[in-house]
C-alpha cells in the first residue's frame, strides 16, 4: 500500500462481532473506516471512504443481505470483499459466489484465519 495503512469497512449487524473484528484489524495495523449494520449504510460508507477491503457478513439487518451490499459496492469500483457467514448451507454459499469474493470465512473467526485472509486479499 506504498507506506500507507490499508482501510477496511466492517459490515456486520452484530455489535460484539463487529467490535471484535475492529480490534483484530487494528491489531494488524489496519484502519477501520466504518462499521455498518445494513446493506444501505454499507454502500454509503463504501462510497464515502473507498476502503481497500470490505469484511461483509452475509445476514444483515434490513431487507437486503451481504451479497446485495457487495454487488452495489463493486459497482463503486471497490473489488475486494471477504464474506463472513455462520452458514454453510448450499443456497447461502451459492448466493455468496454470485459476488466472486476474495475469501469466505466461517464463524467463529479466529485471529490467524482473519489475518491470513486479509493479507491475501490486500496483496491481490
């Protein structure tokens, strides 16, 4: 990132998970540019901050899910999204693959797992 700190947008409607992710990212010396609980707010924050990476929960508050948000964020020119989900259901996984994510992580997420996925996505 040419000497600058990469910025990450967290999209998760569960406060404790979002805060845990924020702390882990900050421990990796990354900047968290925002936390969103809905698809609509996620797209607005992405448009405003143009993050280098988005951590996207599949299920969000409101009518739209993480794939809806990710597709809208990609339309803004932000291409790196890591999906986070608690579901391994085939329908959920097929929906996630519509977005062509950088990675898919399954809850619960452990530090090394998150760090490796983030490093790989940012290096791509």
